[in-house]
């Protein structure tokens, strides 16, 4: 095994976040530094992909802001992520839902998974 992978496995650099996948709606609370001030900004949108493994894993969140689609890539092990909250689990059939980029309005909706207790 690679030495870097062994060391990162021992250090366990990835924090524990809730389980989420493509199609889920999440709220990512992200720390932003402006000069000497620090604030937390919430970014809510649909996860369109997760890629990578371990500390190098990233996920892409897409939201519509002012009628324009905005995507942001977050590293899962980023120290700037304060929290990740899953608001809806989406029902999708693929791991990367890039087809949302070409859809607007009601066509861009994702059905919610039904959880029965």
C-alpha cells in the first residue's frame, strides 16, 4: 500500500458527517473569512455527485440563485465546513445527476424517498 494512504488512514482526517448521496438536498454551513472577521454561510442545494475516497473525497452541490444554476465543490475533509444537514433524501437512479443542468423549473424536481418506520 502507498505510504501516504497508510498515514492518512491512521490519522483519520475525514470528520463524521451524516450519510448523503446524489439527489439529496443538503445545507452546508461553510466558514468564510472576510478580513479579520469570520462568519458562517449556509449553502443549500442538491448533491449532484460525490467523487473520490477518504480525505480527498469531494461533493458537488447545485442550487438555483436568481434564476441561474450555481454549483460549488466542497472537499469532505475541509476544516471550513462547520456542519452538513440533510433535509431530503432524493430518489435517483444514478450516482451523478448532471442531467439536472439542462432542466428548469418543475422538470428539475427530484422525488423524495419514502421512509417507513
